[in-house]
C-alpha cells in the first residue's frame, strides 16, 4: 500500500512538473516551485524522484514511448495506408488533448536532456519520423496517397498537429471531436471541394 501511494505521489509530481515546465520552461522551474504545486517541501520531492533531470526524462520518454508504441500498433494493422495515417493523426491529437502539458515538454524542453538520455530521445524521435514517413511512402507507392515529397508531407502533418498545443482550448467554439475531424479533413483532403 505504501508503495502504491509512493507511485501515485510520483505520478502527481510528474503531472504538476509537466504543467510547470510548459508554463515556465524547464530552466525556469525550480524544485521549490514544484513543491508548492504538490504541497510538499522541495526536499521531500527527492523521496519520489532523484532530480529535476529525472523528471524531465520521465516526461519526455513517456511521450516518445507512447508515440512509438502507437506507430508499432498501426504498422501491424492490415488497413489501407490512408487509414494508418489517419489513425496516427488522431492519436497525435488525442495525446495532445489528454496529455497536453507532457507533450509540450517533450516538444520544447527535450533539449535540456543530457548525455545518453539526449541521444536516446533524439533516436526515438528519428525512429518515429522514419516510421511515419515509411507509411506515407508506402501509401504513395500503393497509389493510395498523392505523389508528394514524403518529407514535406510528414513535417506538414507533424507541424500542423503540434500547433494544437499552442492555440486549442475547450470553449473556443470547436469541440475536441470537431477539432480532430477538421484537422483530418485539412490534412488528408485539403480545402478544395
């Protein structure tokens, strides 16, 4: 039971840290700031995590591991490539809506990772991008997708979805479902009727 409580407290620390890192940046957030958010002394946080760097690593790798496992699942499905791309876009949007602060940290503060962790995170990003690009390339080769430059397609999709974290808020006149459908329409069909 005590162990379960410790895990829950660690998870709470990670969630609050993600929010603080998103709003103040990794460099601008102190352990004292984090302690204030979770209701404990900064020194007590070290009973749950080793360092601020470990918090950043946990957040970044949680997001990269999620993206990579989603990609692996999609790659294994026996569906058309357009559906695979659509599924990945939906998963990106949902992760941003459900774990927005953590996604923001992984997108913006990963540069504060050091040593092997930085290398591993960059490798994870590259694996994901290469896997996503391969699906686009295979879809083009199969005649399911427009014959466009794969890099342009990949980074247009990823950039478009990434902007969701910066401007979307509930109550802005578009629901989460409408947001998802509109982004899919724009990315997969364009504006032209």
